[in-house]
C-alpha cells in the first residue's frame, strides 16, 4: 500500500525555495543529464570547457535539486550529493525541512510528476518548453508527510542501487565475453581462412504474408545479438528473406551498429539482413555466431561503401581472414564462449526486470490521486491557462 497522501495539494513552495547562491572557487563543475542526474562535466563525452568564472555559476550543495529548465518536463534533473558549481541556466531548488529531497527526485521522475512538470512549462511549441523557477514553485502536489516520504525514498533508492549494480555487472560480463572473442582470434593468429571459403549467403525469399511476424532492424539489439521483439507482417510490404533454425542474421545496413542474431527457429526477416550459413563439415553455426563478432570481421564489414546509408559489401566481407580451428577444437571453445554470452544476456535481462519492478513500485508508492490535475483545471478556469 502506498503512503498516505496529504488531504489537499500544496504548492512546491511549501517544500522548496529557489536558490541563487553564487558558485565558489575550487568546486567541481557539474551538469544535469537526462538519465544519470548530476555528473561531473569533465566525465561527459563532449566539450566541457566553461568560459564563466566560478562565481558566475550557481552553487549546489547536498540535498539541492538542479534542473535543466528546457528539459525538466522530460525528467532532466539531478539531486546533489556534494557541493558543486552548475550552469546559471539551471534552476536550483533548496529543500525545506518539510521534504526528503530523495522522495522529490523520485516523484519528479514518475508519470504523474512528469505530467505536472510539463503542464507548468511555458513555450509556443513542445521543443521550446521551459519550466521557470517561479512556475516550478507554483506546482501543486499531494505528497505524504515527511516520515512517509523517507520510507518511500528508502524503498526506491534500494531498487535503484540494484539496477545500477546489475548495469555494472552487465557491462563487466559483456567485456569478459568480448575478451574471450579476441582471445580466440589471437590464439589462432597464424591460421586464417577467408569467410567466403566456408560461409555462404542464402538468397531465399518469401511473401511477407507467409508468416505472422518478421524480424526487422529495430527488433535486434546492437552489440549483444538479442532479439527484442518481432514486427507483425500486416504492417509490412514486400518480400522478406527466409531463414532456418541456426542461421545467422547479420544486418548489412549501417554495420557500425553491429546487429546480428542467432536464429532459434525459422522465420522471415528484413532483406537488409544477410542470412549466413556455414559449411557444417568445417564450421559449426554457433561458432560462426562468435566469429562474426571478431575485430577482423568488423574491420571488413565497416569498410566504407556508402555515404549517407553505409552498407557492408559482401565482396569485401567474404574476404575477412578469420580463425577456423578444427571441429573438435570448436566444440571445446564453444563451451566458455556460449556460457559467457548467456551469462551476459541473463544480466541484461535481470536489469530489465528490475526496471519493470521499479515502475510497478513507483505506481504503488506514488499513486495518481488526480488532485493536482484538478488544480490545473481550476487554474485554467480562472483564465490562467498555460502559454503553450
């Protein structure tokens, strides 16, 4: 059961004050990101220099919430856990003793919170919406009392820690699998066989209405080989490539996305996929699945053959020099390779399930009472409709 909500909505000014404190020398410079909250600017993969002096920035201290005025309605905010300087273009809210800022952060990320942030943002079009500090403080909320806020924040913080741990584990397991792939290549550096000598492409096609679904480009996750859905063929037109169980699908369009899949059943796929089949006398299909993830294969697949929409060229790719040990050795190598790949995918899936659990928990702990939406209706009835 969710925490008991306040009898009537209160404005956010009951919980926060707008802070305009100037930045201080010697503090790190931080930026608000959409998914990771406040992060040190020098950790971002983009230009991080600032021409502003320290005192021209804004100061945040632990517990403050900084937000990007242009993206707050999409959840671009961060909870400070250390003193830092931030852009003067941000809004900085300092919590009062009526709110646990951790609870507020979670609420702002909830469906109800995002709706309210959007409703109080101003702009002529969606891409120009801004939530100014004065409007932020006017937002009505029905929040529980302080002790209930703490309990809710504790529960949501715990599952966020589990999600972060799973994400890190998935990254580590993915790197371990990639290391095994490259070890396979380096351990057989002296023995190379061109891909085209033992792999052929299937050119078989079928009508799009010959199966209920088809694997399209968006249905395959890049880098991992995971299938993340299928597209109903009633939404498609034109013929599709056919594949059989154990065939390898490799997306030739924009090969830098590295989309591939090992088929565990027959079906249809976009003709942007190559359907690859190995000569079973010299190569196991599952071993081929790992081979197409080596640097040697990627180097040939990513040779530029187009400008706007690059595609891998089979005439080039079939010449990729790949390690091809004996069938007996392949069988021994497949045990650790398959185990590492399965372990990686299982951790990715675990993280996804934790995200689903988090959403369910947020819906239970942060129920939509409708009180805030009613407040918006009353505001509009008074002629205070938002300028959107």
